[in-house]
């Protein structure tokens, strides 16, 4: 499966960012770059590792109420990641 997917991926950092952009960030992950672009998430201290931990909590939730609360957190995180990516793209396009 990976052998079919890998050729379809495009390394934006290597092909575009390294050539055109230098940011005051330790790395160019979305969470670091969205801060440079002044994007603010509604959830503090949330990232990919947190979302994996919360998904585990979702799977192990004792009842439906707890499961729904965790599901809402995860959906918010994923939605905001999509919005952040669009914001960063528009912000970076404006720098050109």
C-alpha cells in the first residue's frame, strides 16, 4: 500500500519552503508555522501526540457521554488543523 501512496506525495518543505522561506521557528511543522502566521487554535496544549492519546481514551471510555466529549475534542482539533493549513497557505502566498 505504501509503495502506491509514496509516489503521490509531494514534499512542500523541500521543494518550496527551503528555497523561498525562512521562519523564526525550530521546525516547520504546522503547529510551529501557524504561530508564525498568527493562527490561534481554540485548544491549548493540543497536538498530534495529544490527539493519539485522546483517541486511545475515546476507545477506552467508560460510557457514551465521555466518548462523545472526547470525540468533540478530536473533531475540533482536526477541523482546526484544516483551517490552520488554509490560513498558513494564504499567509505564505501573501509573502511572495
